[in-house]
C-alpha cells in the first residue's frame, strides 16, 4: 500500500507539471481537438493495468481499490479546479489569446472527464467489495461530484456538469442497492447527507443559465433535472424504511421546494412560460403525492414526514391563491404582472394534479388534516372566478372540475330515534 501511495504522488505530479511554451506545439493537441496528451493517456493506462492486476490477483489485493478510486477522483477535480505546480497556477481559456498556462488548463477537462468515466466503470465492477464499502468509496465519489454539480452552468466546460450528473445516476443505480443491503451496518450513514447535499446543489444551483442559452437547450437541461427526480422516485423513496429519517425529510423538503418553483428574474416575459421548469415542478409534485399516499410507508415516522411535506405544499398553494385574489381586486383594470399570472396558472395546474391523484388514492390512505386542507381550497378557488385573465379562467376551470367527484349529500344522522 505504501508503494501504491508513492505511485499516486508520482502520477499526480507528472500530470500537474506545466508544459513549456517551446514544447507545447509538439506535445499538446490542437485547439479543436478534445483529446488527451500522451502523458495523460499513459497515466490512465498505468492505473488501468493496476486495477486489472488487482481484479485477477489474490483477494487480499482488493484493499488497493480505494486508493485507485482516490487517485482517479483527484484527477476528476481537475475539471473545475486545475492543479497547481509550485507557485504557478494554471488557468482556463479566458479569451482568444491562448498563452501557455491557458493551453495546459484547457486540456485538463477531457483528462478529468475520462478519469470520471473510469471511476464509473470501476465502481460498477467493485461496488460490492468489502474494501470499497468499508472505505466509503461511494460517499467519496458523490463528494467529488458535488463541485461540478453545484457549479453547473459555471463549470469551465458545459460537458463537465452533464457528464457529472449522468455519472452520478449510474453510480447510484449500482451503489444504492448496496447501501440498502448494508443499512444496519452503519457504513453508509455518512453517505446520505452527502447525497442530499449533492441533489440540493444540482437541482437548485446558484449559477444562472448563460444569456445565449436557447429555449431548446434549456428544456434539455430541465429533462436532466427531471431524470434526477425520477431516480429519487424509483430508487430512494420506495425503500424509505432502509434510509435514515433525516435524509427522507431532506428529500421531502426538496420535492416540496421544487413543486412550486419560481423562475429566474433574468428571464424576459416571453421566456417565463417555458423557463419556469414546469415539467420539473410537475414531476416533483407528482412524486411528492405518490409517496405521500403510498401504501408502502413502513413506519409512523415516515408517514408523518410525507404528510407534513404535503401539508406545507397545500398551504403554499392556498397562500398563492389568496395573494392573487387580493392583488386582482386591488389592481382594478390594470393587468397583474405576467410573472404572477404565470405563477397562479401553475398553482391551479398543480391543484388539478392533486385532485387527480386523490381520486386514484384509497380514501383511508389520506389523513383527515389533508382532506381539510384540500376542501379549504375550494372557497378560495371560487373567489378566483371573477378574474379578468382568460388563461387563469381556463386553468381555474380545470382545477374546479375534479371537486365534483368529492361532493355528496350530507350523511343523515339519527338522534332520539328521528332522522
């Protein structure tokens, strides 16, 4: 193991050494090529030879896997944080004048991304190995990916965050069943908060889309967000009894936050409808409802968390409706801001989704407090009937319609022998 650590230091130092400007034309690929230098290829080949030797060697060699992961993850970090060599810091390309340091940094992105691909492939093969579990490799992978996931649009290369999220999904599809299998051992306890933070950093990133991002690209990026929520829906929430209560609570809070998500203030009015991440919000809402009304809630604690999340969501919907009614009344003949109209339309659509979900759910699976909050929406919805916007009226019609399925004559009561 000591020799392996020394090898790691040598490999890390080798790829960190800047290339002199005299030698760069003969060593570095051209600007249009996103390929690795011969040295970088050789470094990854050395690690590949090593991991293959471990794979076919005796079982006691498997303790070396975590060290290989550690080295590869250090290379993955180069995508957002180029290495330093002594006092010289490499930089990313900032303009058309490519100096020597900028050229070197530009080439770290494909090297880091290739390293990440190797990590994903190696984890798929070794996820069940004792050393990989004991040394918390899954947690380390998630922790490393948090940087590009959180930076998202601020990553030096757009391809980096896209590869990071696809890699996270692949690693989790392999690692989550292993984590559930070892839930009682406590070996994955510190992984769950890291995963919750990674989801939070990515789904609610602080970076804003570039001004030149097209609507089509924005929708493609939203589809990636939806994919993450779908993984939560299929690989995490159905197995809540194997997952720490705090983590489930964090996931519920994220779904609640995403279910009515406000758009970026930088968008123009023409873009607001498309850029509200409406599909993402809808999937968050539907996932929240699916879990809240699920028959698979295994413990009273989990049931309480889901009911609490749904209760907060319903309260927020009620608040948005009431604010709209009040603002509409005070505005007179002046139209409300387009942003607020879009918000109320989305809330009305969300209520329609809620009513549809309630119709499909067994009545005994919905607690009395939820029914009370749903019924309390009706008078507020009726107040919206006088709204002047045709779009709001159309969405209001869809929201009010499903209430007919919950209206019935009052149950007759017998008192003193009389009905």
